C-alpha cells in the first residue's frame, strides 16, 4: 500500500482521505484552517451550529447518498418541501411552478410560455455537449427571447459575475437548472434535502472514519510546497515539517496551485493560472422571525445590489421558529465592497431584507456573521471543458483538482464525493 497525502480537508479532501484509508493506504489529510470541512464547515452562531456557506441536497445527488451510506449516515438525510420566490417591482412573487409562472405580473403570456419551455426542456435534457461552446446569454435568448433574458436573467448574472456576465457557459447554467428541476416530488412542488445536524455531521464522521482506519487529519497546518524528484512526487512541505508520500492529492483552489508546486511544467502552471475565480462576502443573519416562506428568493431591483437571499431555515428548521438567512455578495476581490468592514456590509444587507419584509426590525436581529472567500466561484466560460487540465499531472503520483473540475456541475458535496472516489481509484489502479 502507498503513503497518501491529501492537501485540503474540505468535503473532497476528506472523502479522498476516507476512501484512501479504506483501501488500506497510509493517509494524512493536511489542512491550513484550524477546522475541517472547508466551505461545509460549521461555526457557533449564537448557540446554533450552522454552515459558514449554505449547502443543500437534491434528489439527483447519488454520490452523496452513497458516501453517507458507506460511513453509516444512510438514515441522516431529511427532505422538506421548499419553494422559490422573485422579489421584483417592489413585491415578493412565488416562483418555480406553472401556476406561479402564469401569475407572475412582469412577463407577457408569450414570454411566460417561452420561459416555461426552456425550463421544461432543460430538466429533460441529459447531455450537455451541445451547449458547451455557447454562452448562457446566447442559449437563453434563443429559447426565451431577449426580453426574458433582460428581465429575469441578466440582472442576476450581472450581480454574480460582473465583467464575466455575458460569457458564462450555457452548459454550467443548464446543470443548475436541471439539478433543482429534477429534485421535485411533483410538477408543483420542489423538494430539497439536508443532513440532520447540518454538513458538520458528514465532516465529523469522515474525520472519525479516517482516524479509525489509521489515518490522520492535521489541522492548522498549511502546506507550502509539493516536493518531487525526477518527475515523481516525494511528499509535501507543511508548517510542521516534511511529510513523505508516494501519492499526493491536492484539493486547494487552482489559483494556489502554481506557487505550491514549483516543479510543475510552465505550460501546466499557465493552465491553472488561466482559470478565473470570483470572490464572495457571505453574510449570515439569525432573526427572531421569518423573512419569507421561501428557501431561495431571487432579487431583481435596480437599487438592490445582491442577486438574492437564501432563507436556510425554510430548509433546515431553526430553533423557536427563528430564521437563518444567508446574503451572498459575489464580486471580484478587487471590487471596493470586498474590502468594506463587516458592519457596513451588514447594514446594507439588512436594509435589503427590510425591503423584502418591512415588518423585520433591528430588534429582530439575534446575531450576524460575515464570511469571505477569495476563490469562491470559478468562472466557467463557453468551451471551459477544454480549459480544465487533466486531474493526473505530469508529475507521477500527483493529482490536482478543485471545484472547477466538477464542470459542468457546480460546486457541491455530491461532486466532491464523486471526484474524490475516482482519484483514489486511480491510485489503486
């Protein structure tokens, strides 16, 4: 068996560490943060354990279910009827089913028909290769018309992707529509899932299983370099010293890869460096009462500078009927707002919550939290599949992947579990 070092203890790194340990390898998972879990890690939010960044499960997320069953969490999934809304024209409108579409006041009848046709076809489509070289703008406009794109999609794209908004892959957008569109119990009812106790339940169990199988999870221990000799990986240099390895799996964001692996050929470094990422300031509010009845509310108002809110408590219930609301500000890290202090962001975001529900007052705020990520969302342009380097690098024994390698799927625990298992199978092949 081999000595395997996994860099990063997010969902993908922990799943890779678990599968490697289960296969009999000697395993170390090394993480820079003091906590395991990455974007799925929890923190104490006024006495409530909650994810730093929201996660939800869809009925199509089979790799998640397989991993949970494998580690003894097969009975920990919880499903709940959920809904979506649009806040536009100063009012909150239900969304996501045929009746809501027909009663939405800001589209004409033909626009509603064309939008519904695109949503229906997207849910039924199984292949994405025909969309790979198209932008989402081109694809949506062709099916639904420019007016639908301008009214419903463009404002959201502009506030999530900024200068990249017109050049986002149609295949990437399609997989998001398909994933949620297939997570329904009927045409009228969306149904999403969460893990009992939150994502931390999965994180803790993976750490437990790695250690029970003889592996080690080292936290607060940043890796500075992947070391190789004669074209083969020999280990990693971390804060606590050198860790020898026959195989290394890196799960850190691609913008960090070039500096971390100095022996990587220059043309490969250029591939990693060419992958753009956008940052996020993700605000979290714990409120004494709900804002809306919806899990997800898209916002289309010219003077509101966020694409939406996620009322997570409408999926995973909060204590005493309270509300937990995520407010994500996606933006380039060069954007002035990325450097705003926490309170300034909180004040602006709360003013938007009050626009949606004027009955919410500052006395309803129990707690707030601001999280920042510099590499939150890879920018997947048309043709992105050809841009992604192979997982197996030219350095023997070294595999590199992060969330952009899930393409055309978006970031998620399910894709993390799938790719982690594949990388470990490659070691054993």
